[in-house]
């Protein structure tokens, strides 16, 4: 089986997905700002860098779009920072689309 999407930091991807779904019926700019503790304009810039409209809702993004958003956040230095090595991981399982809370 081929991975659905490759990401340099799986934990960061999960944090972005979790932030996007943390508040119901909210736009990305607001959920990312609140969930990742960044300013709304920074969330908008990250969305733009990933080619996404910051007015979209998390449930409308594909796994590939979430990976692009996580990469854009990491590239700007605004993204979620994972503890550990941050080694490259391939997201291959359906469970990767439904992140679980950090333990």
C-alpha cells in the first residue's frame, strides 16, 4: 500500500488537524489561531502559503491540504512543534485521518 500523504512531522500534522476541528463551525483562521496559539493574521498567512482560503472550515480540507498547511506552518516557524526528533513519517492508515488526543 502506498501512503496517502508524506509529512515531515506526523505529530505536527495531527496538531493542525486537531486545531482545525477543535471548535465547531469555525473558519480555519479562527480555529488555527486558537488551537495553535497564533494570531489570526498569522493563521491567514499560513493558509495562503498552503494555497488555502482561511475562510474554509476544517471539515472541507483533504488530508493533502492538511499536510500542506502543516508544512506551511512549519516553514514559517509558526506551526505546532512536536517533542522528539520530528523524523519524516508517512501517514498510511485510515486512523491517521482521525487523530487521537495526545496522551
